[in-house]
């Protein structure tokens, strides 16, 4: 690995590598991520919908392959959700997640969102530390219940928010 990383908006050729990276993240930590099965199944439509509303999905590439992804999912006219932040384990520890999170927050600010929200499972200590270092504040904590492959699963989930109105948060 050369270590050189580029971050850009996802293109059509990125969809299968994005799906595989997402699947790999869940396989490596099945109880650490709230699994969004529609993300895998309807990735193209979801990304196009986010873009039409001011969001995006970014990819990080290194050595000519997708090594990270991150999304900005508009929730309403004022708030977007930072979501789907995953980095290939072989590429972790190089600041890729931070670069993508900062870029997604800046995109949210540029298109006029006044707040970025997120949720993260309590087991994701490194991610929580990253979000706090970027100025996100905890707004709630509760069990998130969902059904995955017919089984009910619960995730201890922390909800966080970053207000963008003053432009001085990153």
C-alpha cells in the first residue's frame, strides 16, 4: 500500500466496491453497526435521492481501490445525517475517517444545512472520539431495536449533533 488517498463523490463504478466494504464492516462487527439492509439493496437510488436533496456519498480511494465510504443523508431542510462512515481495516488509523467526516460536514455547511446529526453504537469508541473531536455533542442515548434477517436485535445507540450556523465548528 502506497498510503496515498483521494476522497471524491461516489460514481457508478463505485457501487459494488461500496457494497462490499459495507458488508465487510458488518461481518467484522455484526453487533457494532445498525445494519441498513436497504443501503445494500438500493444503493444507487439512495445516493441519487440524497444528492437531489443536497447530500452525497463520498469514497476514499487508495491504491486504485475503494478503501472508505461516508454519506450525508438529508433529513429535512435544516438537518442532514452523517452516516455510513466505514474504512477498510487495512487502511484504518491513517485519518481517512476524519478526512471524510470533515468533508461531509463542510458539504452540509456549503449547501445550507444548519445541523449535522448522527447516531453511533456505543461499542464504536474510536468513532465516538472522532465525532467529539469534531465538535459533535451527545443529544440522546437509547436502545435502537430493529429486525435483521427475521431476528430482533438491539443496539445501545448514542445520538449526536453538530450545529453549523456559526461556521466555526470544524
